C-alpha cells in the first residue's frame, strides 16, 4: 500500500527512479556505507592527531 502511495505522489519519473534504486539497492547502499565509514574513521584520526599536537604544544 505504501509503495502505491509513493508511486502516485512521485509520478512516472519517480517510479523510474524508484525502480532503478530497487534493482540496484545493494550497490547503492554499499557505496553509501563505504562513504559513511570513510568519513567516520577520517574524522576520528583527525581528532587523535589534533590531541597529540595539543600535547606537544603544551609541553613546550
């Protein structure tokens, strides 16, 4: 029922996008998760470096 409501709201172009996503959802979701994990770990490594830099500056 929800799918039919969404199809009605989005119209024919929305249905095409929806069908494309459903057919390729594994690849699309994998890319989204990979980018999210990359950003998560990249930000954590920046935080560790900045803490180490602060310790070096405080020792001087």
